């Protein structure tokens, strides 16, 4: 059957439309909010031009952010740095009035985020677009969908309408989960985030002591091992703490 016969005079749908339809099917089958957020992050990576890394950040009651979903372990570290500096696109997208959009085409320059921007650039991230969940809701918002590029100006051609739709998908998923199983979300995701941060901190301390490096270099060693082995950063850190005697 030809494309014309299948779709008529309108022709086949645009690739982004096909992606959204496929995402809707996947979200219906997702058993948990974690699966939903993971699939939204992966879809965003495919749909948004220039995206090299995508994460979803959720805002805790104390105003800090955690990272329940990310396509790269660096996403966790980027949020940790925002909490450390009390500055960054995810924080802005969740607490600044307006559409809830925060962006920077050149993080290394530090114009939008003087402390966090250069720190992110040292991790290889040069530009960012973050969208609050829900985008049009008055702050504080529940979190943000974060799109990162490893190139300066790498998101200048990004389809922001598509990103807004994806952020709305994530908003609905998280809002539904909070309405039905808030306690489970906090225990499973936030507690896991705390545990992961603790074990990563322990692993960094071990490397700093045994290798004589600073905190940033220790994190780079862990991140490099995570990417080389295709294993989550927290799992690499846990293995290192369990085998510290081998170092």
C-alpha cells in the first residue's frame, strides 16, 4: 500500500507527530510513574533537535530538586550543583513566574547562571533549556523537564512547542502519581535519590583519599567509569565502596 493510499491527500504525518502517538501508547502501558518519566526523557531526546541529555527534576518540600529520570548520569550531578549553588535552570523553571521556561545558549559565559553555568560547562554541558511542570502554572512548580546540549547554541533550533507538549505529559504523570501515591513516590524515589547521593559521596571520598584528587576529579573518574561500563553512576559508586580494599 502506498503512502498516499494509507494517508490520503494529507500525506503521512510528520515524524514528531508519529513520535507523540508512539509515546502516548507507551505511557498507557507504563506501570509506574518512574517508567513514565523515563519514557518521556527518552522521547524528548529523540524529538528535540540538539538535545544530548534529558532529565526530569522534581522539587522537594524544602525547595531542593532531585532527579528521578535522566538519560545520562551527569543529569544527577547537574541537579546536585544547582542545589549546592541555589542557582540554575531547573530551579528557575520551577520557581520563576511566567511560562516557566529557563534557558542559556552559552553556559560557559555564566551570564544567566554565574556559578552553575561554568560548573556545568566543566562537565561538558554548554547550553540548556528547562521547562517547568506545569509550564503555565504559578510557581512553585513541581519540577522541570530539562534539555541539555554539549554544544554552545546547540538548542537554538530546538522545537520549543514540542518540548512544552512533552513537559505537559510529564506534568500529568507526576500530578497523577502525587494524587494517588504520594507516600510511595517519596519513599521510592526521593529516598533512593538520597541513598544514591550518599553512596556517591562515599565513593568520591574514597577516591580523594586513595588517589589524592579533589572532589571534582573524583566525580569525573566515577562518571567516566559509569559511561564506559554503561552502568548507572550510583551502582559504580556502590561497587567501589564495597571493594575499597582493592584500590
